[in-house]
C-alpha cells in the first residue's frame, strides 16, 4: 500500500443539486483525508487546460462550456491507494452503467452530467493538483483516526 493524493472535482450538476456535503461525507466516512478544498468559478482557460488531453474530440467544447457554467468544488484527497479507492467510489463514468452505492450510480443520470471527476492515475493526479492548487493551499496534518485506519 502507498499513501498518495488525488484530485477530485464535484461538478456543476452536483453543486446545483445540493450534493456537495453528501459527496464529501462519503469520502470522509471511508477514512479518506481532505487536505485541500475550494469552491471555484472555473475560467475557460482553466477548463481548457484541465481537459486539454481531449482537445479536438467532439465532446471537448461542450465539456468546457458545461464545467464553466456553474461553480465546482475542487479537492485534494489523501490516503492509502486513494486514487483507486476514489475511482471505485465514484463508479463508472456513465451513470447508467455505475453500480448502486457509488456516487454516480446513486446521483448521476447522464454521462454529460456525471456528478464528479477524479484523477485516473498518479501522473494525472499530480498534473491536476498542480493545476488547481498551489503548494501553500494543501494542508499537511495528521487526523486523529489515522492510526486506526491504517496498518
């Protein structure tokens, strides 16, 4: 096992539907540590950088338009194997394929409104964390329950 960080974004549809607290609560219940968080009105420039790997694909422009349409909650989560754990907790990208009990399975309806984004690997996590947060915005602390959650 390895301690790592990942980037998570609660997307505009979840913000507008009042699901922020519910989503964060799920991560905290799992024992994942929140080390950075902010509500952001996303600029077109930031959205294009975040989704840059998809530039030229048919969904790129609609995705940029959507992500800039309302605030998002940007977060950095930390824990043992947190990238994989968060990905499983989010569920499949298309909410209609996501299992009940996952965030997308419980709250998502359409692939274009799939509630949450999470980094898909260590390199992506590093890129996204550095894109959205400065080093000073990421807290370093020990949660009191960490000794009970890890071996």
